[in-house]
C-alpha cells in the first residue's frame, strides 16, 4: 500500500540511558524517512551521552559505555539530524510519550530551538493498543506474522514499527466503528493528519503531558494543586508558580511551552 503524504514522514526509535525525559540521554537513534513518493532513507547514529549508562539499561538494549566512548555527542550530531529531519512529520512506537519528547529535550539541551509546531505526530502504539492491545513484539507477530528478531535494537525496532504501520493501514482499510453516540466512523485511514489526531488520544500542549487542552480548548495543568485549572489564570493569580516550574525538574520543552503561554498572557 502506498502511504499518502504531503511531506516526508520520519519513523524514529531511540535507545537511551533510561526513561526520564528530563535527565536521561540518547545513546542511539534511528530515523527512517518515508518520502512523499514512498521511497525511504535511513540514518542511524550512536551518541555519546556524556553520562554513564546504567548496567541494567545496557542489558536491555545491548549498548555499553565502551561502545559509545568515541561516538559524537548529541550537540555535535544535532546539525546533521536537523538537516535529515527537515520539515518532516513524525511516527513511532510509543513515540508521543517517549522518543519525540526525549529528542526535543536533547535539541533544546544542545541550544537548538527545535519546535514541533506544524508537525503531525503518529503514534503507532496508540493505534495498536486501541485496535489490538499488545506490545511491539506481539504487534509485529500479529500484523506481519513474523517473529521480531533483535528487539531493542534501534534499527530492528524502527523497521518493525514501519512494517506494522503499513500492515495496520492495510488491515483496517475501510473498517467502520460506532462511537458512544451511535456515530459511525473509520478510525484508521490513509491520512497522516487524521492518524495523528487518532493516535494522540490525549490533547497534550507540551510533550510530557503536564499541560493539556480541556474541552474548551484551554491550556490547563494536568497535575498538582492546580490540576484542570487554566495555565494563564494560575500564572496571573500566582506568578510564583511559573518561577517554581522554571526552576524545577521539568523538561525543557515544558518550560518552553509555559514561557510561550506567559508571554501570550502579557500581550492580552
């Protein structure tokens, strides 16, 4: 099946020192770019995270400190990655919660103003969990009828994710479902914009989901004492909360978002 695209779509997979968006670092990244004509090109980079990789993590993805001691740092790799990414949309497996936030965090840490505004994000895992709740290994077996070899290798995982995505489009083509209100719709269609909306599930404002859109389209906090309260209202009544977040252990992208909201508030 040919995937309908208006601009390139990059499938990505990241191996890192851990699962914390704010403090962990990338050690390997694989980007598979699907061009508008459906040709593909791949970029794989090993990255020196400049911090030790915990042994328990190395045992999962097979990358040890010695393997990346001579590799380039993310700051050195950033220009090359930016050129490859260009104006592409993104897709991945659990990418909305992990890979894309971590990639954005690394760019900001390298003092590169990486912004996702205008990019569509398709999370293959969310489509899979909605349609057939499983993990990537089971998804690959279910959709592609093949065992996943070398799981937790960035290249093997990203290629498997790409193949699962294509199989999802073919399997669910034309499939209709009925929502709680009795309205019939097709959840999985060959349209990146619609797949981005469908696989997002939650309407996050920042990548970590600390700020989300409510039913009125307002940016509200999703945590803490101000949960469900509009961000601009909280900052207006309690300016110190902004300072607390900026000085706290929040991802840089979250801080970028709240700064943009605070500046917008001053212009009103």
